């Protein structure tokens, strides 16, 4: 392995060495760690405290032994923190573009015309561009998506992107087809997004498909009935404004998700928001580590929630629990 691979997360080489020591020797006492690492006792203690602040180490129940957090869970948290910091820095940079206008005024030059229309070909290129646009979105994402259902793969792929945007404070307004609510996993996912702050409305009849990012870029398919044919990405303000106007008309005619699906929340089935999220993760995510990362909890906490749900459902296995939950209309 390379030297100080965790530097990108703000972890020093000495701190990384300590974390790796505990991964190799879990639940060991930290009293003599300075002797193994050839450092001063005070320095070792400061570095351990720093690793605990970062969520890489924890003190066990007896208060004397140190244990490492699961690398996948711990580093996923650090990645989110790092991306959040980078996003804030990106906002500061992009919001400083007004400096260009001031400098051009000094130069006496005209501001160049905005970019026009870009054609995207193939689903892979479209998905990559959507990922980029969502990642760099600062304020708002508008969308109309007339799908009838989302596959488990689509949900697993979209969830971290959508939830990360909502955690960053990006406002999401989404119009979906009422038919999609007839698919339990899709309906559960939409309710999950709504619980995290997304504004979702439902329409009975629309063939439009569009995405708008920060009111600056709009993506529409070449053929709404066959998205594999490609898409157009518009940057011109006039075109984007017309697409936004179309979105607002569809939005005004749509109904709130809570009224369209009869609520679908705890009042009907007694589930908390966390329990519903765990159920969805059980049906769409394979490994416990991945499920815990999706929910932002430790693997131990995730497994405890799963066990409690299985007991509530009277299920002998997770597969049976998922089946029983679907039969009861919980997901």
C-alpha cells in the first residue's frame, strides 16, 4: 500500500499508522501504544483522540480498550464530510464569477455569449452527465419523470445521489407518474425522499421528461418514449426558461405525494421513518455494510434494526421479512 493513503481525508501518516495498528489488533489497550510506535505517550494520546473525533476509533464498554470502526462505514462518513467541504469550496469559487464581469468591464470587452445546446448520445453518457450535474448543483433540481417503476438497481444507484443533494441543502422538486405508486419499492423510495425534504408531486397523465439544474442547465430526451436515443443539454437562458415554464405548469397541475398515495406513512402501518428505510434497504441493498452506509448508521445498529423488524414481522429470514412486508403493503 502507498504511504499515507488516508491523507486525502485529513488523516496524518502517524494517525493512519495507529488506525492500521488497531485494525490488525482490535480491542487492545492503548497504554503501551507509544512504545510500539516509538513516540511520546502524550503524542499517542492526542492522535488517538483525533482518530476518535474522526470516527475511526471508539472506546469499548470497559473504557480501557480501543477498537477500530469498520473501514467501509468510517471512510464513507469521511468521504461525505470531505465532499461537503469540497462542495462548499466549489460554491465559493463559482459564486465569484462576477469578478470576471468586473474585469471585462475594465478591459472594455463584451461578455462572450452563453453556451448553446449539447447533444448527448447513449445512456452511459447521459447518466454520467446527470451525475455531474447533480454533484455540482448548488440550489435546486427540477424534474419530471414519467416512469412506471424503478428497478432495485435504479433505486440503489439513485439513492446516494439524491440523499447527498438533500443533505447539502439542494432543493428537489420532482413530478412522477401516479402509476409508479403501484410498485411498492418505488413508492417506498419516493416516500423516503419526501421524508428527507424532497418535494414530490404525482400526475395522472404526462409524457414529458425533463431535468433542470440550478435554472441554468436543462436536460430533455431526443425522444421521450425512447431515452436510449440520446438527449439534449441546453445552456441558453431562453431555452432553459421555456423548459422551466413547462415544468411549473406540470407542477401546478400535479398532486402532493401524501394525498396521492393516502399518506403511506407511520399513521397507516405504525412504522417509523428509520424502520421504513431499513425495510427498503433490506430489499434493495445486498451487504449489511452497504445498507448501514445508506442509512448513515453503524453496521451494528443496522443489524439491530433488521433483527427488530424480523421479530415484528414474525419472519425467520430476511427474504421472508421482505416478502411479508410487501404483502402487508409496508413497502
